[in-house]
């Protein structure tokens, strides 16, 4: 059997003894080169298109289960929002991410209640304050618009400390595991002082400032008593704000004294006894027994993929002044 394949027609080349042979050869080579380049471009576009489809497929695979689950739970579901890790503008537990998730949950028709599942040692007081304020704003708006309450519960996992607890007191109630670590109601700022080491090494520190306190907290300069007093006053102000939010959120439930606001933390079981938490429970038990919608649907917002890639490439350098100075509500281990 003879197979015939289609091939591009080529004009016959003149014989080498004809005067236009060299020009015809050059024209043939140029045409073949251009044809080859066009073919490469077509294949390049084709493979780029395949890569784009692959990336779109990854995104669909990542997000479609949540979308399908939200649409399929016709009888209502509980919105689950994770607050995991250090609370910062640069992490998954940023105010932008958590607030976006909260708004989506409050706007969804099938949501019967919201659970903030917190596993955080704390972080930025500003970010935690944004989230706390938004919880209260959304609840008030929902009641005004719908004429009923949207229940919001905080559920502590391993850690609900400092900034994490700041967020939790904005909820209607707080539930913990008996072994959770809860509390750490305090504010800290930390750093190092190397001036003695520099003197031992014979290194001279040359710091020029316009403003006598512009070099405050410089690790290579001594900390004057006046600056120490000023920094302590700032921390005390932030601490009073934290305490006020806890007392507003917990009210008469608190059973302890000033030790509750000393920066100490307790087990979940002790937290219930002290009124820092309302009871023992998990996300599943709260959804089932309190909200009455056992199906949990994750509304947690993840950081944008392009943003994450940019960070890995070193394209993101911004950091808030408070984060530079290390002013945190218990970031790291509970303090």
C-alpha cells in the first residue's frame, strides 16, 4: 500500500550552470528560514497556551471544591474562617484576608453562623484590632438589614494568645480545647543592645539624626531613661486598649483579677474557669450543637498566588514601622 502525504509545493531550482542559480539558492534558503521561524513561533504560542491551561486547571482544582460545597449545601452551612499563624499584614492571618472572608460569609445566603478557628500566638495589634472591629460592624449591619443575629463563635485550637485572643473577644462566645493555651493579654517590644560589645571591639557608632529621639531603639546606642519611660508609656496605652476590648467582649464572665491582664496564659480548662472562654468544644461541635448547621464550608482567604510568588522572588520589601520595631501582641511564643 502506498501512502501519499501532503507536502508544501516548492518551485524547481534552476541548474547550477544557469546565471540566476545563486540568487535562487539564497531566496530558497531565506524562505526556508522564515518558514521555520513561523513554525517555531506557532509551537511556542501553542505550548504557552498549554501552560496557561495547566495553571488555570490548578486554580480551579484548588478553589472549585469550596465553591461547589457552598452551592450544594442548600439547607445551610457554617462558614469556617481560619486565623492561623502570626497576625500580620504580610501573612495569611492578615486583616485583609480575614475581613474579606468575614464579609463573604455574612453576605452568603446559606450561612447560618460563622466560626473563627484561631491557632495564633498573636501579632500586630493593628491587624487584630481591624478584625475585632469588623466582626462587630458586620454583626450590627446584619441585624439591622436582616432583623436577626448572625452568630459568630471563636474556637481555639493550640494557641489563642495575645493578638489571637484580641480577635476572639469580638465573637459571641469562645470555645477551647482543654489543652489549648489561652490568654497572654499584654503587649511587648523587644530588641538587643550591643553598645558594650562594640566598645570591647573598639567599634565607634556613628549615628546622625535630625530630631533628638529619631534614633530611638537603635541597638548600637544606649537607651536613655527618658526614651525608656516614653516607650513604656506607649506600651501601657496599647495594653489599656487591649484590656478594654477584653472587658467589653467578656463583660461579667471574667472571674479573675489583674493577673488576667498580666501577660500570663492558661490551659483551655483553666481559661473556662477564669471566664476567658465559655466552654470546651471544637469547630464541629460548635457548628452542630450551637449553630445547628453541621456542614462546615471553608471561607478562608489565601494569599494571592502572584503576590506569594513575588515575595519568593524578593519583590516585596514593605514592612510597617511597628513591625520593624517589633511591637507585637505576643508574636512568637505567648508573652
